[in-house]
C-alpha cells in the first residue's frame, strides 16, 4: 500500500490542475483515471460536432502566462478535438502524466480517523492511502444509460455521445437515430445530418437553441488576450468567468424603448452565444419579459424551418427560456430543411421499444435505422460521487445525508467527511460558470487550506455544520426569485414529499463567490473545523504511481 498526501480521482481539467497546483507546494499526488488518456469529459465526449459553448480564450487554464502565450486557439468555440489536444499539451508541458494511473477506477474510499487518512481501493485491487482525497470527477460525467426495452435485440450499432467509442463508427450513408435533444444531441444531430443517409431526431422536449456564432479566431484577438495584464483576476471578477459572453451593462426590459428591445434581440441573435440569456436584466425573474425573449427565439425557429408543422414541433413551450441550459448550435434548425432529416416527436408518440431493426413507437410506427446515438444526459452533480463507495468513520456514504438535496460548504466539502474535497461541487457556481476557471479557483483554495493546516500541524478539516447550513441558506436565497427554480432540470433537486425545491449551483456569481472564498481564507478559513495533530504530519515520500 503506497501513501500519498493527495489522491485525485480523475484526470480531466480539474484533475490536471490539481496535480500541478498541489505538487507545486511539495505534496505527493497520485491521480487515478478510468479513461485511457487525460481530458475527462473531453476525452469521452468525442462525438461528431462536440464543441465548447464558452469562448475558448476564457475556457482554458489561466495559471500560466507562458501557456496562454503559446497556445493559439483557432476558433471562438474550440472543438472537442482541439480541446483534447490542448489538455494533452498541458499534461506534457507540465509533466503531469507521471502522476497519473490510467485505465484504473477508484471503487471505494474509507476514512480512517485514527490515522487521519483515506484508504483508497481500485477496481484492479490496488490500494493507496492519502491524507486528502480530491474528487475531480465532474458534474456531468455519469451518463444516463439507455434502458429502452429491446436494446439487446438491436442488430445495428449503438453508441452514447458521452462515451463515444474509440473505434470507427459507420456514419456515411447510414440510417441514424439521435435520441435526446439537449446540448449533446443537438450538436451531434447537426454534424451527423451532413453524412447520414437519413437522420431521425427523436425529441421529447423541445429546447431553446441559439446560434453559437462560432468564427475562426484571428491572431490579433489572441495577442490582445496575452497582452492583457491580470486577465485571470478580471475573469474571476466577472459573473460567469467569461467577460465576452455577457459584456456590457444590461438594463431591465422596461428601461428600453420598443425599438431598442428589438435591436438588442436581433444583435444578440446575430452575435451568437450565451448572451441571449441576458438581453434584459430581468428576463430570468419576470415571466412576461422572459416570454418576449422566448417568442423572439420561436419566431426565429419558424423563419428558419420551412415546414410549418416541423417548425411548430421544434418550438419550445414547456419552460421559460434560460431556465434550462441554453443550447448553442451551428445550424441545428437548418438541418430540418434537408430531405434526409426527420423530426420524431416522442412526447406525442413515445418510444415503446427498440426492435431488431430500429425504434418502435407506441402508435406502432417504426423507424428502421443502422445506428442509434443516445444523448440522454447525465446523473448530474452526485452521479459520479455515487459510483464510488466513499464512507466516513460512521460508515455513512458521502451523499447519504443528501436526501433533501446536496449539502456543502462553498461547493467544496460536506460536514462529516474530513479531508474530502469536491471542487466545482454543489453549492458553488459550477456549471453556471467557466468550469476551467472554477476548477482553478477552488483547487487554489484547497492548496491554501492544506498549507494552512500543514503550517499549524493540523490533520483534519471539515465544514462546521452551522457554517454549512448558513452557506446553503445563502445559496437558496440567491436562487429564490429565479424562474428557473420552478423548472425541472438537472440543476434542481425536488423533494418528493413536499415538492420543495433546491437549486443546486450557486447563482450569486463567480465574482461574489470568489470574494467570499477570499474573505473566508483571510479569516483563518472561517467556517471550517480543524483537528489538531497528535504528532506532526509525516509528508508521504512517494510522488509517482507505484
Ligand atoms: O443532456 P441533457 P446533454 N426518451 O440532460 C432526452 C453540458 N454539455 O448531454 O428534456 C427520450 O441536456 C431529454 O429529454 P427531456 C451542458 O451543460 C455541454 O445534452 O428529459 N428522450 C433531453 O432532450 C449541458 O446542459 C456541451 O424530455 C430522453 C436529452 O435526452 C449538459 O452537458 C455539449 C429520454 C438529455 O439532455 C447536458 O447536456 C454537451 C428518454 N427516455 C453537453 N431520456 C457544450 O456545448 C432523456 N431524454 C459545451
């Protein structure tokens, strides 16, 4: 059994940065990664059309100025392929691979209070111990598996966008079904339409999708980014960690004239990107204002899609715009003008079963296909945590006390689980912000917290229950007036007994969150409870996988 200071689970964006940051302060770090390479979601989600939906110049590491200088993004929104090349470059450039154990899955971790360590076990029977366990497992990584009856009978091929296989998937000229029309399904369908013999898009809920506005990036933009001093600080002081998306002051709907309102909507549509969420400052709070934006998008769908019946089925009515994650597309609605694309409305006529040759609906209608692409979404936030049997000294599971929604302090730790960090977790800005910067911000906090402990000979840390409760109240208060709190989606936990709702991410903004974290750290990590060492902590000797 090898001892480490820190075991990191996952070698995606968070895992890579955790190795670099924590190793840099003299800690021995082992990262355990189930995949065959680095990259996390960008390693696994290699489906055609996969692309980030935040500007590449923001959605990247900011800890190294040399890295920012040398990596030249080619497009406003990097493709999965470019992002994966970038993350591999980071792994090589900072010599991170020697700390990573690939193709190894952590199955269990048990806290040993007498030693103030976790025992960590892998699927292949390896065992390690660590003073700190850091889950860099991602919020959107545990995919919903297809459980349609009859799938085993299907004679064709089937794949999941979230785990696109590393083999040749036959697409050209094939009859293809895409099931699911979230960000993944929309991106995949748009790309597949060009190559498929026929594409059937199975839609249960019509979602709002807006043009991404992807363009090649010219050198001047990249040079300006590099020339900007304190860019990292500036992004940390922005609401979502991406200034371009939401730049400029925004007023309430009532503060604009009718001509200005239309102009703002049209300009945002043309510019593309997440800014459609903030054409008017009050669109997430006032349903009447929200409806103006939603009507505008529905009108665009009708203008784009030639067949009126298809256009109407694509128009989202089930929820207000922006109350589920807005989808960024590159010509999604246009594919329905192609003769080889059919929209299948499975809200009206649900999928009954998969047959040997295709997909049968409740009405008896059957669509014969060669390939099924499932884009069914994820068990968000806690799904990846629940795949690992993580137990505290009482034998409780990490998420066992979360039956009424996740509980955490600053999106990072939960009471009862000492020395366990889950950066970008519930109760932090997480999926509502730039996740690369979010990881950096929280892992820096972890590094400072460990340094604080080591300097004082402290062995354990966990959130004080009152401080955690107070933070959860703040998270709830920030979301209390939002329309989206009352819309079912992966960011909302609904209690089955009384229907009460918990909005999982913190919506107060990355800027406010970061200021709170800074104040907490400056105040001796107020709200965290430390256990004193019986004897000075022995740093673990090993720095590379055994
Ligand atoms: O997952 P989703 P996703 N029968 O949950 C449908 C990030 N991301 O992977 O809405 C039929 O949004 C389900 O239908 P319904 C991003 O944060 C980012 O697409 O439940 N359909 C829905 O249409 C995003 O928000 C990018 O009625 C079924 C779809 O499956 C998050 O990941 C790219 C069904 C799931 O949509 C998740 O996106 C990709 C069934 N039985 C992902 N079960 C970028 O652009 C589920 N569905 C960076």
